[in-house]
């Protein structure tokens, strides 16, 4: 019996030692953000009141925060965002049958929508197809740089870098055309 108690005491000491090692050391006054290591590697998290917020909400936002996109380029992204919003509206879970032509209300189909689509098609006709696809995937559909650059050779970092360069290039073209 005496030997069994010693073994149990030793195991309990080992468990306590592992628990002490597992706890991260936090500086006094630093906010403790309860996220796992995988999540911490893929974003910049901060406590805002009682909420934890990822400061890198989108790929474009991350590039802007890291100073890869300047203010002119961000105005081009915002212009296209507003055009996509006017042309296609928000993604909805439930179909709005009243918005269809002949549905009765006529909401959603007007000159504003037509002008937005015409301007988007004008941009799309002047930008090479692969470049427009990357621009739209990153800026509209919020794909990661590596995912959007899948048409290009190389590893994910090279694809992400290619996507960033393409987004910068397309943004600069739109800025020059629209005098932003």
C-alpha cells in the first residue's frame, strides 16, 4: 500500500508540473485573449470591450493594414464594391420572387443597377480575364491570396504574392480610368 501511494503522489506531481507549463505567461496588464494557437497564427486579434475581434477581416483589409495597398487603390476597391452592391445586391438566403421581372414590385431592377453592371462590364472588357478573375475573387468574394492565385504556378506564398500584385495592378488601372 505504501508504494502505491508514492506512485500516485508522483503522478499527481507530474500532472501539476505539466499544467503549470501549459499555462501561457501573460504580462501584467496585457489582455488575455482565449484563442487557440492555430487561430492566433491566422489573424491579428484584439479585445474590444467583451468581444474578441479579428482585425484582419478580409484579405484586402489585411493588405491595407500591412500597407500593401495605398489609399488610391483602396478607393478603387471601394468603387467596385459599391458597383457590385448596386448591380447584384447582397447575397440572400431566401429568394425574393417579387424582385424578378414581371413579379409585380419591380424592386431591384432599375437604371442604377443597369449603370453599375455596364461600368463593371466596361472594366472587365479592358482587363485580361485571369486578372479580372483574381480581382473579383479577392475583392468581391474574399478569397485568400493563395486561393485566388491558383491559376498561377508556384507555392501558396508565390500565388498570394501574384494575387497581391494583380490586385494592385487592376486597382491602379481603375484609378487611372476613373481619375480617383
